């Protein structure tokens, strides 16, 4: 059983007899407390998608939920369902777009390293790799000699995600994106 201070984003915990996925964590140190950090966690119920915000003391013990992470690849879209195929046994996992709307901005047919989070036999979420490679669909024209400047411009990627890129990057370039920070990392090889 880990302490609240040891819980990371996308971890699954049992809370009030429900399995919850931690989507966001904010650490705060209130004044006047004897070194007691507080961890405010935004959690989502894996069954019904309900949101819960809860604050835990740093040394409060939490129970990790029993879940599996299966390697998958994106297969196709069926209405509001995204279908992912298990890399090992080809089991299809259907996930509603609303439950993974933040993750789908990083997913296309070529995305490697995806993991389906499975609780009690049903998929509940997708874990992303630390970085993905995507193609720029639209951005303003590149500026010659701008590689030395630190100025950036918005670029829309093929998945609809908008990130800031250096001025020397142009439409059609394949770039690496940090999935945690939604930031440009560099050109893809």
C-alpha cells in the first residue's frame, strides 16, 4: 500500500469501494503545518466516468486497484467508439471517445507504445508513451534563418492537437511531442 505522496498520474486506486484513475495531482504545503504536504487528486470512476476531487495527507495510505495494462495498437473509429487491438491476442478493446478525449489527441495509426488499462476484464483508459511522433497538418510558412531564434508559432497536427513549434518548422514535417506537457521536443527521424 503506497502513501498518497507516492501515487503518480494515471495510477488506479480503490477509493470508497470504487476503482478510480488518478488524472491530475496538485501538491500544496499549507503555511503553519509541521511539514505536512497535501495532495489534491482529481480522480475518475472507471465504471461510470464520474469525477471526484479529494485531498490526502502525504503519509495517508492508499490501496492500488487490481488492473492490467495490455499493449495495444489503434485500429479504427466506430461512431463514438475508438477500437484498439491487443498486440498479443488480438482482442478488440472499445473505448468511448469521451472517456479518452485527452489521449486521442496523441493517437493515430502509427502510434507505438500504447497500453490499454483493463479493470475486471473491461477497458477503461489508454496509457500513452512519454512521447509520440505526429505530422503537422497546418502552420504558418517557415522562416528561413529562424532556427537561431526562440520564437514559436502554433501548429495543428493531424490529430487536431495544437502545439507551439519553432518558426523553422513547416507544414508536413513529422515532429516528436511530449505527451505529459503537450510540448514540441524536436523533429522526428
